[in-house]
């Protein structure tokens, strides 16, 4: 008989017996218990966390407004030309299904406005956007038990050609983008209502100046006025969560970003909107993890866009590095998790796109689990002023067998353990490669 261990979830078997994974988890569980950590409680919490998976990784941010791919603009750049880009909504959903089947847990999918589909009544244009363009996404998400999130697409459009949208000095241009964002909020409320899960609608605009503007204040006054107009319509909070997203700079907006962090932080605090913190939207030496506890007391909630910038907001695939671990630890801190929403935001066309989804989401999952497995003795040492003990315990925690607990998490959710998922992605690529090769598969390279 295996020895039993008493936890908050009842008595559970010890480390002997079962297969290698069960034995490894049993040993890890006992080791964590000796450090005061209940791995079963950590796994239960992790299983309840939903990541919002960005659809735009699958097609290089091209969407379905037209047949010819073009540059997204707005400071965004997609690098690489790996074969297999999704070219239709059906292909994109097929790829997402493959990725979601390899990521433990139940998650969400994040859509941009350009990913709608003609509904037979109105064309898919920014100024005619409506719920009907997203009924196929709702049916698909309902079948899979997924929630959906949403974003207006304020780039890759002739009306954004000069880098300004909601802060444009031309009233007609501002009206166009205000109308688009209003329609996006209505779509988001529709998604939330239909799926019974609040939809986060995140507003990001690329507005900025390549060279030094003569009047920054005028542009920001227009942006504030436009945002107020966007949010003027009251929509049910049980269906819709409004968020605004700042940025440090983008290509073509190096000298001034109108919607800077300072500006939109103040706006979110005063107007009671969620604030989106994107890991790539700050100076490389800034810690987004540190911002979480600094901002959260003053806003209704935070949306995290998890990305990896290399020297700039380059949207590399997320990996399990120190920045991610620090952010995840802060996100699962006591009292924080219920007010934080986690979304992925990167796009890489230099590698298999499905693999990019899986690598990033599994990395974030591992980071979250590591935070949930932090021994309570670290906080106890800090509370009693024992800085020596705190540092020593923080370092010792790095050697605890979190990998065995992660493997158990994957096993319980029926997804491949370890690198076995990669073979499934390769088989998926083989199945879809024939139909996606040829002139229509024109992945962009700058």
C-alpha cells in the first residue's frame, strides 16, 4: 500500500506504485508538503484559470476583410514566412482547435474585429461591423465550451494611413473610428451574452508621431474626448468588460505615443475602466510584474497581455523566463487573481504558428503554477523581518520539483506530457500542408 498524506483536499496516495508520472508526482507532492505547499490546491486553482488565446497568431494579423494580404501597420511588423498560414476562418479555427487540445485547462479565444465573416446582409467593413459577422465564432466557441474576447481593429486601414485614429485632427476620421469602436463594444457584449461569459473588449490605438509634435496636448485631448464617446453607451457589465491599452512607442510613433502609459493609466483610474498591461509595451528595463500591485488598487481590474519583447515590442513567442515568472507570481498573489485577466499577445511567422500558440500558453501555465507552488515560509519570513530567511527560501524554492506537478496537470487534462505535443503539431501540419501550399499562401516578410 502507498502511504497516504493528509491535505486540505483529503487523504491522497503517497509516492509508491503507479506509472513513472504518478510516482514522480507523488514524490513531488511529498516534497512540497514538507515546504508547507498543498499541490492539490495549486492544481485546482490552476485548472480554474483561463488564458485568452490570440487568434491573430494563426494568420499573421491579416484577418478576413479582403483576399489580398497586406501589412497591418500601426507599428506592427510580422517577420518570417513559415508555410501553413491560415487563410480562411475555417482553417484558423482548425488550427486553434489543434493548439487548444495541447494546452491543459479550459481557455478562451481573443478575436480582432477583422476576423468576422460576411453574414449575407452586410459586407465585412469596419463601419458596418455587427454581431452577425461573428455568429460562426459563437457557434464554434459554444460547441467547444470556450469564452471569447474582442478588440476593435484600429490599424491596417486607409483611415489609419497617417498613424492617427481617435486623436486625428480631422473630425470625420475620428467619427469613423469612434463608430468602429462603438460597434466593437456591441459585438463584444453580444459575444458575452451568447456564451454566458463576460467578454473583454480592449481598445488599443496606434496613434503617434514619428517626429516631435508641436502640440502633444491637443492630440491627447482629442483622444480623451473620443474615448468618452466610445464608452458613452451603457452596456451590461455581466456581458462586457471595457479595457484600454497604453504603449511606449511603435514603428512610426517613436517621438510621441498619444495613448501613453501615463495618459491611459490616468484615464482608466478616472473613468473606471480596466487597464491593459502589455509586457512588450514598456521600456525593456521596466518590470510589468511590479506595475500589477501598483495599479490594481486604483482600477476595476487589469488585463495582462503576455508577450516577449526583445529590445523593442517585437512580440516574440512567450518563454519561461524571469520576466514571465515574476509576472505570473504577482498575478496569483493572494486577492489578485480574481481581478486579473490573462491574454496572450504575440505573433511569429518564423516558426510553425500552432506550435507558437502551444509554446507560449504552456510557458505561461508553468509560470502560474510555479507562483501557486511558492512556499508560504517566504512570506512568513518577510512578515517577521527575516530578510536573510526570505532570500534563502526564495532560492531554495527554485529547486523544488515543479516540473513533476506540471506533468500531472497535463496528464489530468488529457494533453501530452513533455515534448510529446510537438509530434501532434507536426502531424497537423502534414495534414494541412497540401491544401495550404501554393500562390494563396503568401505569408508576409518585411
